[in-house]
C-alpha cells in the first residue's frame, strides 16, 4: 500500500511522541470511523501483562488477564459510540498460526465481544496485489485526515509511527482496508473454527 502513503509526506514519530500524538487526536473529530490493518504474524509486547504471562508459559493466566480487560474495552467502545465512531480492524493471518497469533486472536475475540468490528483475511493471497514490494505495513486511520504507519523493530516491538496528515491519503487507506474487511471472515466464526478448544500455543 505504499502507493497510497506516497501521496503525502509523513512525519516520523518516536514511541512516546506517537503515543502522545495518538491520544491528542483520538476522537478529535466526531462521526469518523477508525480503521486498523494488522499484517505481521509475530509481535512482541513486553508491556502487556497477558503477553508476558503467555511468553512465560502461563497460558491460563494469559487468558485470565485478557478477560480482565473487558470493562476497559467496553468503556472504549462506549466512548467511540458517543463520538459516532466505529472501531474496525482487519487481521491478516497465515497458516499455520504462529504462537503469537494464537494469543492475539483470543484478545481480538474479546475486543469484538466488547464492540469492535473485526474480520480476518487469510493470506497472503488476499494481499498479494499490494505486496509486490514487500508486506503491507500496519496501518491505523484516525478522524478524517490522519493515518499512522506503525513501526516496529526487527523483533516486532513497537518503536513509533510515521504520521500522515492528508484527507485524500486517509480516505484512500480507509477505502482499501474497508475492501479487505468486506472480503474477510468475522473474528467470532474464525476463532470458533481455528482457535477455540485447541492446546496452548508453543514455540514463543
């Protein structure tokens, strides 16, 4: 999707600057859906208690810590609703599922039960037309003019983002992610078929 992002000049933000910028802009404009595209199959999230439990081999503890986030996630969905904003996400997956994805899909299922609209696309064939020059980036849209290209280090740890402020870029990215969303499968049915009642993941 570099063709979409190339239409405007992005500003690179370090981790703390990105987080502060996101908080400042989040829900700044009412009535705007927020789209997120996740492509990587592995991340590292050392600040997340559930992820830490998962990597330490405490699978049941990791699931309990995901469940403990329900009220916070419900509050987020209520806030989005007050601003007339839907939270929509496309998660690309490949088989066999990585251990990380097995963990994250449990979190995404709970997010969906709390009000986020999440669909799964099974790749890489769904993304092939966008990946002639490499995997598509992780993308988030906010408001009516903001796109973040989320940046990670080689190990998959969040390190910041490139921010694009341009309505045309935001609309093109949102439309492309929406097209993937339309072709995807609801997270609930995917989870029930591919993840639920399986043994805990290994090989973290």
